[in-house]
């Protein structure tokens, strides 16, 4: 009893001291950051949807701030790198979904049961095909997992539960759950369409909100080199509350599947007795957008030709279904917060020109919300030589909604960039932790992933929490109520001190990486090392 008490006291002291130290060394006060967030999240910018006037206004503001800070243009047209996209929208009045069993047709309601996803459905299609349940739908050779083995999927629709088994390491699971990787093995098996059953255990937002925005147009990069799902005719997303009817007569229930999926246990695989009947009418049109690229040049004559990228997406989801009478999805934290940090960082390096040996590339990408498209385009067509990019520090929705005592570092164990981020956090009295919620798949859900796939070590850091703490509840509530909702606006409580401390951390990480003797390296055992080709 006594021992425990003194341990608690010691912990308490340890938590207080470093916070006092760091507040004296900060280059940031939170106020300029908040001013930028307020501009970007203003109703007049209408949620910064890709291709919209609101996003163009946000980008013009960002360019002005970067110029003011003395950053040099490093795009194609000055600060801008044009990105050509196509937009896809389902005309639901001319579309339908139904399950067919023994000649009986059961219509599915788009609002309540299932909808056609335009990320996977890029042209009008009519199909009727049997459905096979394939568990999590994963083929992961590194772990001898092949959920497609022994199933006849040729010409079939495959249904899977979003998620992965617990014995697959997070990064590996994330990688194989990307649309492109998942489709590679499904395409090879002859499947023609997918049904994704959302996993009730890992849904960030409730079905009602997902469904309310289902008709929001999707986008993809226009250039055919970026078509990652050749042969995929249709993608359908199913409400777990309606999933039971897929399993009728199969000898299994969705309740049983969901219970296994909750604990990430292995799932059975079997043909269902239903066929999917789909009539999808898709309308498409071209969209023009752009990334913004700026440079802070290093001082070393050789090393200045190498770049540490600081990336953040500046787009958000625009105007959507009203919630409490509000239709503007302002995106203050997602990702006004990261965009504002990029502007602050440019200004800070100008005001305090510590010797940067390597150069820093400031990248504000478009179309992140459409599937990481702006960063995908930049990673494929960088405005500096590809091999000169040594690291990506990505900032997306870092959520300074509680004091910064714990820092979640995605990629912490993958490279020495992750190790450096952890060491810097520790030196500032902040506890670095890996992602405590691997089911959310965060490692592949923001722009760093496109750099990783090009072999560039990357990290994404967020204000974090430990499991079972009151902070966990605050984050959970934020995701449920504000994530991709109109209430992610400037009327929410934020912790300006946490924002400033996070900026200080990011600044130190950029400086140390720009000035280190060697480029960051993937760890020998990291799965992602394969992309570096060494
Ligand atoms: Zn988002």
C-alpha cells in the first residue's frame, strides 16, 4: 500500500516538472495558429471541398502567408501544382440494390441498409451475381493468411467484414486493407464486386451520419496511371444493423460474425445463399484542383538539395447533409489545424533562422478527403527529385483538445524517424506511445502513406491519450460528435497551449531531421522497408 502510494506521488511530480520546463522554450503561443484556423474554418470558405471556390480561397490565403514568411515557391505554377481529377456521383433515382434468394427479391434501402460507393464504382453498371462471404477478405503472405483459399470467387460478389485478425501486426493489417492491396488478390481470384460490411466495433461515426453523406460525390485522379482497381465493377457498403439478411439461410448469422470481429478473431468463409442485384447509374465530370508547395532552403551546399517534407491537407469535405440545421462542414481540426501549423512553421523558421542544413518542403495537399489523392499525385510526380525527399512529417487533425502529455506516434517503431520523434517528445516531458487503437487503421488514413509507399520514412503524430483514462472518453466523444460533422468548427473548445507545444515538438523534429548526419532509415524489421528498395 505504501509503496504504491509513493510511486503515485513520484509519477505526479514527474508529470509536472517537464511541462514547466517546456513552456519557457516555445516559439509558438497558439494565437497565430488559432487565427489561421479561424480563417480556414470560416463559414465563408464553405468547408473547403476539393474543386470549390472555398478551397481556392483557403489556398490563396495559405500562399499569402507562406510568401509573407519568406518561403520560396516550389510548385509548377509558382506555389501551385495542378492536380486533375474526375468526380463520380450515383444517381440514386435511377439506381437500385436488392438481394435475391430462391427467386425472391428483397430491395435494400440506400438510406438504411446499403449504398453504392463511388470510390469503387466509376461507371454505370448492371449486375446480378452470387455473394460469397470471405471473412476479412485478406490475403497476407507474410502471415500465411489466405482467406480466399478454397473458395470459388470467379464472377462473384465478395462480402467481407471491415477489419483484420488480431495476430496481424497493425502496419501489415493496415497495408493489406487498402483498396489497392485488397483488390489485387480479389481481382486475381476473379471477383467482380465487393460488399463491405462495416465493423460495429471500429466505426468512428454512426451509420446515420455515414448514410446522410453517402451521395457526396467521390473523386479520383484523372490520369489512368492511377487506376488501382481495374476490373472492379461495383462497391457496396452495408449497415451492420442490416447485415443479418445477407446471412439468411447460410447456416451462420451476422451476430456470430460481428461477435468474432469485435475481438478480431478469425472468421469463417462460405458462400451465401443470396445474390446481389445491382443497378448503378454513375455520373462523372472533370475537376481541377492543386497542391501548394513551398521551400525553406537549407544552408549546406550539398545537403540543401535534400528535403524534409512537412505535409498537411488543406481540403475538407465541403457542404453536406445538415446536422442541427448546419450544413457547412468547417473542418477546423480536420485539417485547418495542420494547415495552420504549416503556415506557423514557415513564419517561425523565418523569425528564428536556425541553421537548417537540409531544406524543408512545405506541402499543403488537396483531395485528402477524397482518398489521399493530392499526396498520391505529389508522391508520383514530386516537384523535387524523388530521391531527394528524405522524410515526411505529416500533420492531420492532431487534436489539441486536452493538454499535451501523451503523443501518439504512428510509425514509431518503423524507422529511426519514429525513434527520433519519440526521443524529442520524451525530452519535452511528453510520453510517446504507439497507436493505442490499431482497429481505426489510422496509419494508412492520411497523406504520409503515399510517401511510405515511395520508400520515404514518415511519421504522423497526434495529441494522444492512454486507454482507460478520462481523456480517452473526450477523444471518443469528439470522434462521435465532431469528426466529419459541421460541429468541427471554431466554436469548439481547444487547448491553445497544447497546440503551441505540439508545434514546438514538430519544429524540433523538422530541425533535427534536417540537420542530422544521416537520412532517416527504415528499421531492418519494418514491413515498409520493402518500398525503399534497399
Ligand atoms: Zn477528414
